[in-house]
C-alpha cells in the first residue's frame, strides 16, 4: 500500500465513539460507531447514500470474533433492520463523497469482502450467502482501487479481520509450539490474537466438555482449512484466532489456557515470555 494521510474526526470527542475517517485525494469516506451510538450514526446524511458496512462483535456460540458484511442503497435504512442481531457491538460504513457508487459497485465490493473474510478465517463470518456482482472491466478496476483504500482504513477503525498475515520464516525466533499426544502445532502471537501456521497438527477427538472448540473446528473443516490426515487433523493454511486460548482449544480438542499451552523452543510459556517483557 502507498503512504497516505488519514484525517480522523471524533464527532463527540471520544476515540472509540462516533468518528469519520478520510484519506487524502480519495473519494471515499468511512463512518464508524459503537452500537451505543447507533442513533447518532443513523442521523448522518452520509448514510442515506449507497454503501457497504461491517457489523463486528463476538459470536455467542464460539466466543470468537464475528463479522457481518452488507451493502445497501440506503445504508441507514438497512442498518435499522439489523437491530435483531445481537452479536455485534460496532459498525463501520463506507460511502462515496462524489455519489458515484452504484448498486452494482457495492454488491461487487461486498462479494469480494465476504470472500476475503472467509479465506482469512480470523473471524466467524455471519453472512449466509455471498451475492457479489460482475462489473465491466474498467469499473472493476476502479472498485479494486477503492477497496484498497478501504482496507487501508479498516484497521485504524478497529476492523482488523482483513490484515495480511505475517511471514513465519522471517519471524522464526518468535515461533511458539503447542504439543499434545505427539502432535505439534506452530504459531505466533499477533496484534489481533494468535496465528496458527499451515501444517500444524491437531487432535482428532474432542473432549466431552469441548462445546466451543467443536463448533470452531467444524467451521474450519467446512471451509477446507482443517483436514483429517490419518489419526489427526492438519491445518491446510495459516489461521488467525482471536486469542491464544481459542487456538489452543482447536489444537487440543478442548478447554486450554493458551498462555501456558503455547511455548517457545526452550519450553518457556507465552505467559512467562510476556511477563518478562513488562
């Protein structure tokens, strides 16, 4: 991504409250707010325009981070319909300042974002379908550039589910290992949680009390991220979890304290490593 100047405006003065974000020389605009300020958000003129949005929160069943990605020709009206969804606690909206986003444009962007979120695997994607839309080549190129700017702003607004994952080779000295029954999973603490690397192994059988990990593992299996290989599971790609404990639960098949389950090559736990840093 190119260097950029970001203009943030805190509408009520709070960095976690209603706020807007813009990039220099860009026609887009982002508006974000916690659910507690949804009434103020819905009154904003920008939200009567076509746009796409992200509802973010926590999946009540698995305890993992969750995201819903939607689009609408009138975002404010569409958001009102999401009041029945109880998982989300914040919303981030993107619109165009020059009013050049069409229904086809926002459906195209929504489709790409849902696909990216599913492939990333760092959060439960609440969407049941992926609509998407085809665009003329020139329009698609313009929207790809628009999307790149959106992805640049999202982490600043607290939506980090689309971040590129780290290179495990260049950070090999920071690798951590979770071992159980002769199986080994390799991972690393990240700014967003914990990343388990491709090729890591996980136990095949769940523990009787493994309610949350069963659902998470089934989701990873359905997406083709976790596959049975003989008498264990293997990770087919890098997967970022919301916490070290969530990652450890999937690897070990039941409740686990990730701070003690993950250790470096010398056997020092993540908990000890973090305590030594403070």
